[in-house]
């Protein structure tokens, strides 16, 4: 490949499909580093329930965006885009290839295509509005977005408080619909991008998910969530594997029901991930149990 040609290999797909192991093998092959694009792995306090790479795996290949934030931090896809591009610029000074891996489609899209920005300075009145939105229950945010921007409401993950909050912030502070201001224009990046999607037959993927949840429980996921219970209202903890245990502590579910709910909600999450990624026609899909040899990755980069 030409000396000035740089390539970002993106390895994506649903949870539990085996992305971490593949990313480490590919990064080792190219003697490079990994940028995690799993937004739940950013947070230091959330370990077992987010299926982070093990200490051994982290020691094998340098990972960026793992344990880089606290659950009290506010972090957006726009923040990730800026920081990831800065890291890639530095990496490409000495490396021809970098690897990004994860299942957070919005964060991957932000780096590969750019993230929509809204041209408006925030004033004190806006700050008050934003703070009020942060205190709104999920049901109220859902109702407001549905009323004020039904087009976006039909597309958004309605159980993702950050997406709902962001839409309301833009609507309230600009007076315009969020859907009308989303440009959707791809930004050209000064490097090549190769996207590889890992997939499995649904039954096999779901079996992996169920097994992973059981293993997480054995590893101490329940105890980890108990320790985070005092912070249960933080948006970062409104996620699968934690909310179900919080509901059990609150008496809404039995322990057995909570564990089964984690499995069910994780399967549903995997389904949503696949729906998102399948819309991207630039992704090359491969079976996670029938991976190509390393020459395949060399050819992808060269071509």
C-alpha cells in the first residue's frame, strides 16, 4: 500500500458476537492500537456488566476509550468524534492501520461520517432549560418528543434518555424540530475506512447472550450493580444489566425475574444493533465462527 495511505478498520456487530477477540487479533497483526466504540465501556465503575476486555486483553493491545470516564461525566457522540479523530491523527503518524471496535453505532458513525452540529451558542436561559430536561422522567421526554417532533420520534431509540434529551435540548433552545436540523451529510476523512460486521445465526447469538449473562452473574455482576444502586438515577446507569437489578432491589422483580429480564433485554438490544448496522451498505459481513485468515485483512487494507 502507498506510504501515505492510512486505514481505519472498523469491527462492529451485536453484543456477544465476539468482536473483542477479533479486534485484538487484527490489531496485533498490524502492530497497532484499538479505539473502543462501546459507549458503556467508557465508564470506570461499570466493569462486569459492560463486558469490557479483560486485564490480560487490555495489557496485550493498547485500548483507547476504556475506563476513561466516570459515571458522573457527561459525554456525547460529538465529544467522542473529536477525541477519536485526535487520537487517530496521532496514531497515523507512525502506523498505517488503526482498529475501532464496538457496538455503539452512533459513535462509529460520528467518527466515520461526522456528527450533526447545531449552530447556536448556549446562554443562561438555555442552561436552565437543559437542566429542566435532565430532571424529566423518561415518559415525559418520550411524550414531548412525540408531540414536538413526531418524525424524529418514529426513528429514535425511545428508551435511550440521551437521544431524547438531546432532541429536546435542540427543539427548546432553537425553536426548530430536531429532524429538520440534522444535516445527514458525510464528512470526508483523510484516511480509508473499512467496515467489517460480525454476525451469527440468531439462535446461536441468543445462546451466547444467555451464557454471557450467566457468566457475568458468576463473576459478580449482581454485587457490582448493588454497589452502584445509590447512583441508579444517573443516565449512564439507565442501561441493560443494571436497571433490572435496581428494579429487583426496589421490589419490582424477583432475582430470578431480573436475570431473565437482563437476558431478554440484551437480546432485544442485539436486535436493535443489527437493525442499525444493516442499514450501512459499506459494511462487509462475515460469520463470527468462520472468520477469514489474516491475509483477508491485508487484502482489505491494500484494496
